[in-house]
C-alpha cells in the first residue's frame, strides 16, 4: 500500500494522463467534454452533451449498475460515448474495448424498439503509447466479412488515440495540440490552456486532494486483490492439471513448492479445497 508521502507526491505530479484527474476534469466540465468529442469526432458535428458522468464523481449508475467508465456522455442525438485514459499498455486493450462496448450497447436499444433505432456507441481510448504499432495518431476499428471485405455497419465505433505519435500533421491542429498536451503537459492552444487552468484549480482543492489519495488507495487495493485472485486461479489450474494427469497428493505436495514457491502447508490447503468434499 502506498504511504501518505508517496500519495502526496503522486497528487502533486498528477497530470491529465492520470485517470482520476482525467475523469474529474472531463466529467465535471461539460465544455471540456464537448470540445474533446468535437476534436476526436469532427464529422459528427456534435453541438451539445448531457448526462456526463465520471467514474470517480458518480461511481454508481442506475443505468449501468457499477460499470466503470472514466467518462460517459451522450450527445444531442442520443449517441453514447465512453472516453478512457490509458497510460500503460497492459496488452488487454482489445478485450477492454469489447467490454465497454457491450455495456454501452446493452442500453443503446430500448425494449420494443426496432434495431434500426439503435443509437451509435463510441468507445474512445486516449493512450500514451502506440497501441497500433504504426506510429499513427489515430486508429479505428471496423467489422468486415473475412471472405470479401464487405463492411458491416454495427453502429459500434472504437477510436484509439496515440499521444506518442511522432507525426501529427495528418490530424487537426486542435487534436494534435491535445495529444501533445497529454504526452507533455505543455499547453499550446486555448483548449489545452483551459485544461491546464482547470488542473491547477483542481490541485488547489483540498477536498479533491484528500479524495484523490483515498481513491488511489482504493485503486491499489483493487489491483492487489485482482493480482491475488489471478495467482490463486493459476495455482488452482496447475493442481487441477496435475490431478488430471494422475499425480498423487504426495507428488503434488512435493512439486508445487518448487513450481510456485508455495509452502507445503498452503499446497495441502489448496489440495483439500479442490479434492475434499
């Protein structure tokens, strides 16, 4: 668990790349949310947003039952948006996109509506790494038929931004300035200066400071729990495989500490959990 000193330092150094700061800034300032969507999706000509929620400003949603979006918003036409900040490549972005899309899509069509009435859904990841590996600033996905390349219109859109892109000449100046700001925290236009001002204002808020440190502790605890569960599941899988291959209890107790670093007592407890009815 992080110490108070470490949490204070992290708060002082936190920029827009920090998912908590990003969620607060974009969800609590509707003008920022609107402008950001306009920069990322100019062809949609979005004029207003509403029902803007952040993961850390409204954790429980009556509609989404605890699904955690960094920022959720709807536009004037009912289109639904999820905007996520991702700094570290955890090599699970594809599955995360699918997860967030599935949760948006579940609410994109009301009971009794025709499929043609389903509103479009957008999952946007702002990444500080090059997920696509082609040094491009923007990547998008689409569904096609493998056999002939025919495009299937699902109404589900995924956009992945790369703040590390070396060449931003192919996108608008506004989006380029935003991506550079994500990467460097240096404001170069009116929008990024506004972001900078909002972040400075946020840092002066003592309640936000305290809330940030509490949230960071919660996030760390959640991650540690997830790692612990994953380790337990992996160990259970190993023992189950050994049982299926005919290993005896004594052999498992002898081998598991060498394979996993578990104590023999822990192996016995795991064996009994799986085998004793």
